[in-house]
C-alpha cells in the first residue's frame, strides 16, 4: 500500500465511523486522524474493519509516514510512537509478534532515514 493510500484509507474509515457514530467527540488535545484512530471509542471498530490489529497498525504506519516528519516531534507523532511502542511490546510472544516486528522495523527505518 502506498503512503497516500494509507492516509486516504484511514481518513475514509474515520469518516465512516463518524457518520455511523454522530455522538463521537474527538479528544480536546487533538483531532488529528492518527489520534482519532487510536481513541478508546474508535480504535476497536477500526481494527475490526481492517481485519486484525496488525493490518490496522500497518495502515496506521502508512498514514503516519504521509502525515509526519519524525524530526518535528509533534504531540501527534509522539502519541503515535508511544502507542506503537506499547502495541509492539504487548504483541511479543503472541500470534501477532512477527507482524508487529515487521511494522516496528519499518517504523525504525523511516525514523532513522529522516534523521539523515
């Protein structure tokens, strides 16, 4: 999936969620699509729509690569990084270990490449 496809797909999933849940209120701190996708209300449904948590995180990383410059250390990027780190740690030793490992390696290459 290209980076822009990840962003477009994420935005379409969020739009679908918001249409079917008009009561949804974004967090006060940020209404960035990556933050919205990780909210307690929205996250489980988006994971379900993607098929599983690894596919969701792969999509989210594609979108993050399009949205963020890791050198800028915005609130939204730091939130994404913290949640990815937590998710990867929780996947260790589970059926999702290999998938999260691949996502984490891709994330690491992206961040290190931005520092050059």
